[in-house]
C-alpha cells in the first residue's frame, strides 16, 4: 500500500495564497497534492520546509520508512564540520515527513512521537561521538581508543521527560542528563577524564541547540541533573547516586520514571537506572507522594496563572486546566504510588501506563481509556500549534482567526473543533482534580458516639515518634474524626481507643502511613475493627504497618490462590532480587502481608478456624518451597551444588497436619541423599554430611534470623531422629534404619503428621512411600496403648496443674485426644494426620466405641477452634478478663455459642467427658484407669 493510500484526513488550507505557493514548490498529484496544499496553506513553517526540501520529500513519500533509513545512514557518514549543517538539514526533512504523515492521518501518535524521538537519539549519539573524538584520538582519555567512541568512551546521556518516553512533540526541547562511569578510571584517570567529559557535554549541547544559518536541531536543556545551580553539566554516576539517595525529591523520582539511556555507554546507563530503582520505586505504597504531586500542580498553576474557567483563546494545552500535564501527572503518580510493588507499572509511555493502571485495577478502565483518548487528541492539537511557526509553545492562539487555523490543520469545522476541545479539557480537569483533591477533614468535629479522648492521652500522642513532624500532625488532625468514628463502633470504644494508643505509640514514623490512610479511608475502618477486637494484633501492626499495602494491592479480598499460586508469586519476587539478603527481606515482607490477610479474613468472619489453619499452612508451604532453592543457590556459591540427589524438607507436627495457627512455629526434619557422593565440588568443598548439616543450619537461619524486615518463623527440629542428640540433617539411609529399628513409639506417632514439602520430587516421593509402608505395618495394639498411657502420665506429671482456659495441655484436652488418635492410626495401619480418622482407627481396634470417638472428635474440634482463635488474638494464655469484649465476641462466634457462660459450661462438660473416655480407653492391664482427676 502506498503512502497516499494510508491517508485518512487532509488539512484544509487556511491561507489560499500560501496554498498556491506550496503547490508551486511541490506539485504532486491527487491526495498528496491536496495534503501539500493544506499543510503549506495553514503553516508558514511547513511551507518553508516544502520550499527547501521539496525534492527530497517528493521521493520520500513513495516509501517513508526507507527514506528515513537512508537519511539516517547519510547522517552517520558525516564527519567534522559537516555534522552541524547536516543534522539541521536532517531535522528539516524528518520534521516535514512526520508532519505530513501526522496531518494526513497516515501515522498514529506513537509513530509520530516515536520517529521524532528516534531522530533525537541519533542526533545525540552523533553529536556525542564528535564531541569526544578529539580527546580520544589525542589519548587524553585514559584507557580509551577510537573503538570506544561508539559506546561513549565511558560517558552516557539519559533522555528525560518526553524524549525518555519516546513521546517528543513536534517542537520539543530535549531534557538530557550527562553522566560518566567513574569505575573505568583510577584516581588519577578520574581527574583527567572529568573535565573532558564536561567539555564534551557542553559541545554536544551546542551542536544540537546553536542557531545557525541552517537553523537548529533541538533546544537542549541540561538542568534536570542533580542540583544544577552548583554542579557541572556532567557528573559521575556515584555523585548522582549519592545525591538522589540523600536529597532526591518527589518530582525527581517522577522524572526518572521516563528516564532512558539514549546515547553513549548504554550499558552503564542501564546499570545506573537499575541502581536507582530503590529511589524511584519504593517498596511500600507511597501515598505521601500525592501531597507532593498536589503541591507541584498548584505551584505550576499559580506560577503560570492557570486559574478560573477554561477559555480557549490562549489556553495552554500542556500546563493549563485539563491539559496534557494533568494526564501525565495522573499516570505518573499512580506509578510512583504503586510501581514499587507492581513492576508491571514501570513503563515510560503515558498511554501505556494508563492502560496498565486500568488493567491492574488501580483505576476503573473507563477512566484510563477516556484519559488516554483525551491525551491523544490534546497531543495532536499541541503538534498543530507548534507546526504553525516551529515555536516552542503549547498555547492555543489568542485570536479567533488563529484558532481557526489550528482547526484547519486538524481537518475540523472551527465550531466543532472548539466544542470538542473544551469538552475534553473540562473532562480531564474534573477527572484529575477528583484524584488529587484532598479530603477536607480538618474542620470536622469529633463524631457522635466517639470515645472521649483523655487530654493526657492527646498530650502523650504528641510525644510519639509518628507525630513529631508538623506534616504528620496536620494529616493526623484530618484523620482524627474518621478514626474516632471507627473506634466508636467497637463494642467497648474505650478499650478500642487504648488499643489504638498502643498502635500509635509503636509507629516509628507517621507521614507515609497517615497519607495511606487518607487516600484509603477503608483502612481506617479496618484498623478500628482490629483495635476493637484484637489489641495484640494492633500492636503488631504498629511494628509492621507495611502490611496495609496488601489491603489495597488489588487482591486482598480475592480468592485464596492456594499453595501452588503462592509459591509461584513468591518465587517470582525472589527471582527479582539481586542479592540473597534482599531475598530474605523480600520473603519476610511478602509473608507478613499474606499472614495479615489471613488474620483479617478470620477476624471479619470471611473464613473460619479450619480455613484459616489451611491458609496459614499453605503460606508456610510456599515459604519453604520458594526459599529452600534460594538457600541452596546461595550456599552453592561457596560450597558447590548439593552432593547426590539433594535434600528435602519434611513438615512435622501442626505444619505436617496442616493445622498451623497465627503464631505457630515450624517443626521440620531435613533428609538428604548423597548417593555415595563423598563431598561437594565447590570452591570450598565439604564432606556430604557436613555440607547438609550446614545447609540445614542455613535454612534455619533464613527462616528464623531477624533481619531489617523481621523474621519468618521460629523453627523446631527436635522431632528428627535422636532429637537434639542427633545430627541436624539426616541421611536417607540413616532415616530408614532409625525408623525401622530404633524409633520409639512416640516417634512413629509423630510420623502420622509427617508431610514432604520441599526438595527434589523423587526423594519426596521415596520418603512419602517409606512413611506409608512403615506406618501401615502390623503393630501390637496393646503395647501401643500401654505406651500411650505412660506418655499421658508423664506429660501430666511434667506439666502439673493446668490453667482453666488452656485448650491444649491437660486432662481431656487436645494434646491427649491427639495422642490417642495418632496411636489409633498406627494400631489400625492408617497413616493419617486426621484426628477423626485416627479416632476411627481406635474404634477399629476396640479401644473406643463409635459414640465415644464422636464425642472425642467433637471435643477436640471445639478445643482446637478456641485455641486457633485465641492465637489470633493474643500470645498470652487466654484470660477472658483481659481479652476485651471484641475478642470475646470473636471467640463466641467461632465457638458457635450464644454467651460466655454457655461457652465456659460447654468446655467444662466436654473436658470432663473426654477425660473419662480417655481414662477408659487407656486403662492398664489390671483394669485401673491411668491418671487422676484434676481440676479443669
């Protein structure tokens, strides 16, 4: 298809005389001739280009892409003094071709702005190469020769703003930052190279921006560099990084969203941007940036005087109300807020960012699609404004006749043009203003029913670290009515207020979190629920407030992803970290958010105790599955790959049985199979036994060591063969031998809950098969029952008198019921961790009747549910007097009873019945029941 066939519109000549001049300069047939007339007849600048470059454009319109490639090749061949005029001629040709393709509708906006940017990249590269060439050829740059010129000889240029995003407008200036890689030089070489790079940067800017008889290439601005009033035009990467880490501001973070290496040492440029990611992309949702964005918008509006109703004559399409900048701010600050946690948002082009913001559910797609459509039209209008006289302006003409000219270039009726532009500007302004508008809460009185705040408490608040800054106090003042309203909804508002006080006192800082609350008021309601129900969880939140990010991350209330989905997500996050320490911190942050989600869902009744236990277990499984390979990879860098088949992690206890609670530790056994391989083959090889012992210790450290992001889990490995006396990691052969011929009864009982979780699939399958065969083997039920009875007596003697609200330890409670269930599973040859199935096994061998098994199962379920919910609420022993009304209500809900007295009576009855059943089931050979009745 020819270029003429791709035309979808044609500008109408606003000035008939200029249209005649354009046709006289370049007489083309059909639609192309009409396009030339319309362009030259409405734009004095385009007419001048047609007159100067008519022959070239006539040939170029046959195949624009091929013409551009030929022109770029011509420019690359220029040397010395020919480069300056050559680049200016190239700019004329490229500008004319782009204008005709744009005005005729042959190219979409992305190709128009992309081709302008492509030419700017080439111009920067050619200008940089020529600027560096004299110093390199004279040997003035240490260690550099002519082969290094193409890669900038250690210097690179960052394109910022529209050029970085590939969005240059028709008469853009270009914002550049010039940096060099200081690591390519020793101290003396650095001192020699630095002034050469500074001079080269100045020469590059002059080559592009000097106005000569041939015009200019691009107006060039170097002022986006760090602290431009006192720094040279070219800085070292290290100096720039130090500045951004210590003094970088929000607008500079936003600027680096679009930053892109465009010339020189592109690899060094990419490394620099990678190192700068922590500055640009914060790990937590950065809602404090909204205030900075809002302040910037107001400052620009005040400086430019863009207030009042939209009036088209003289309206600034970029900075004015409803203009391009408002859409760019809208996109950039959603990226700034969420891009640290959602890497998909880290894109440069505005329309692409808007699309992703909608697709990732940060903003309704109807809004982002509408803003993107407005952006395209406003950019088109901006281009036509600039095409008239090649002026760096974004303002519509002051005269009605001037606006008619822009309408003619847009191939639109003047009145329709005015209506459409006004409607689009107003819609952009309304949409973006709604986003940036702040809630005016500071003048609201405390709501009716809110807890009365003691003046001493308020005075104490002012001394907390979170409220020391003026800005934090201002935001908190706006939040206070909503906070008190949320706390007032608690069953006991005064208790909730004191729990909130505990939360506030533990916060290390306030601006970020208070800004998050202000932008997401539903978090205030959630905090009120937590403070009114689980004060201990509120105190936890003050130390781990980043978990609130997960609530607004788009998936907090979506379906549970299961262990495989969780593992996939965490593995992707760990893979994105460059260092092992970063992986450990990332795992901790990730685990805290999902752990918090489970607790909130349980707290709010979205899931019950059984579902919560399964989810806590899925989470631990995902941590082990994703982190175990990372631990091994880090360990292997020093000691080589694991000898033989590797090692698996076997989950025991509550982890293996899939019954973890909010505060569970992890019972683990590590089993390895060296397959007769004696040692590893790394830089520091280790004997196989030592290798796996240290690898296991590395896993324990990865899980339990406190880092800046906290710890994951406490780890208990006492269930391994021979307990604390045995090796920390067990070989596969030794595990089989021990379990077959040396293990105690209780160790086989513990294996009923064993579950391979992480490690090589073949070894996991072998261990699972061995466990199944071992526990399915025929046993001596009477000896087994006698062993369990003795265990029960020893535990009772060791624990002494138990607390009334201890659901686990004591006569008739979960520990004793689980012992009988595990023994029943062994006696019946049923290797299961299910309490119900284990009790059925006890029925099968005659220890229990079906009715007794049902009573024990019911008692265990009730005790376990109470304990499960208690662990969510507090780490202390359950005490109704200190738990608070909200926590008591949650326990009653999960226990499915109507009142606290009814719950107490029911638990006492169940304990008494269970103890009697257990006494009869474990009676000794003389007919005496073991143990003695103790106070419940």
